[in-house]
C-alpha cells in the first residue's frame, strides 16, 4: 500500500500534486511560524510531500531560504513543479532525504520543520529527526512539528482516535505518537520543549529548541 497519504487524487496536468489538508492548514501554520522562525537563514523541511507548504511559506517569509526534502521521487517532482510555477527564488531543489537515515546530506540549518510525518512513518523516522536535527541546529534554533498527537493529560478527540486506528490498519509501524514520548526523545538529544500551539482540527504545533 502506498504511504502517500498527502495525495489528493491522481497526478494532474503536470507533476504537481495537491493535498487539500495543506491548502486548509497552511495559513494557520504560517501564522505560528511567524513567531517561531528566525528572521533569516536556512529552513530545512523534512517530508515535504506535495510541496504546497514549503512554497507557501517561502512566499510568506521571503527573507528565509527554504530547503525541502522527501524520500519519495514523486513528491520531489511535485515540489519542483510547485516551486517552478511559483517563480520564487528562495526555494532550493528538494533533497532525497529519509528522516530515519543516520546521516543527512545537509551540513547545517537555522530551523527545521516537519509537518504530518511522525504518525505516517515508523518511529525510527522521528528518532532520526531529532538525532540529526541536533547535529544541524545551533543553540536556540527551533525544530517545529505539526500534526495530531496523543497527550496523557488530555482526552484524545474521537476523530484522532479513529485516524489512529486507520493508520495502524494501513501499517503497523504507523500511528499517532504520544507527545510525552516525543518530548522525552527530544530531551535526550539536547532539546527542550519550548511551546505547544493548539491548532484547528485537533492538531498541534510543537516547538522544540536546542538548549
């Protein structure tokens, strides 16, 4: 079974893919990013998917350089197509990068963002996100996650529980992650949890920063 849950349907007239969720949430995510990203520098996006997020953010934050990445060649083609159509000059060519790899082909970054990956990938991808992120980011730099999470101190929304069940039926290695587990992993790699932003549709933006 394909793991491209971000596809809206088939390929359209070009290589561009469209994800309705990205169109719905990109503005509210960008509003949070405005208070969390540095004013300038390089932002690495892990699991860029269709590329609609990174192009929207690059337009919203033109003083930042954006580096998309995805291990899926169809995703990378879509990123390139969306970027070319936009005419933006601050979006780099997407990298073939797997979150769970021991080493990434990036030397440094000023911020790292990852949208809707942790629950649609094995736990090893989240481990790689923090172990590699700790090597790339300097003190105070953010690693920003977006998506649904399970929290021990709050009831999980019925829709998120159903989504979790569906994900695990698709792939036993997938599923919503406990925010406490992610935080423990982050702290073991030198991060602190700096902020949790409540988002529409029972999602969160979680910001970790290097100590």
